[in-house]
C-alpha cells in the first residue's frame, strides 16, 4: 500500500460576508478566530460593506484581516455573491489555506 504524506493544518481561513459585525453568528466566528490564533495562522476574510466600528480591534493582533468588496449579495438560496474582489479562490491559493471555517445565520436556511 502506498503511504500518503499527511499535511497538518497550518493556515485557516475564516470567512463571513458580515464578519466584522456584532451579530451572533459573526461573533462566534470572531471567537473561533481568537481561539485558533495562538496555534495556527488565521486569516479572517470579511465583506467591507457592513462593519461594526471597533470589531477589528477585538481580534488577536496576529490574525490577518482580509476585507473584500462585492457587487451583489443574493439573499435567496443559493446565496450567490457576485463581483468579489479579491476572490476567495485567490486568497486560498495565495495563503495556502488548509481549512475554511464559515457559518450562516439560522434565518438563511
């Protein structure tokens, strides 16, 4: 049997369109980011249209913040986001992301 090399998780991307707001889902992602930042390289990607002032300052200083702009966010399923800049695929490749963590609010389902 051929042995497959195991690559451990090093780089984590936490993604949320409203990631820097004070709502429950977003706050949970912020808490996860802070909890993981001592053991992993954490990248926090968030949309730049809705931000609660001061939220970025609650994140650990070693978390890399990645704001993104977008043209349209369709709330109806399948929640299509158009015109994302930078695109999430670019971020995944550039930072060699091993794990993506995201969440959506309960009302979105």
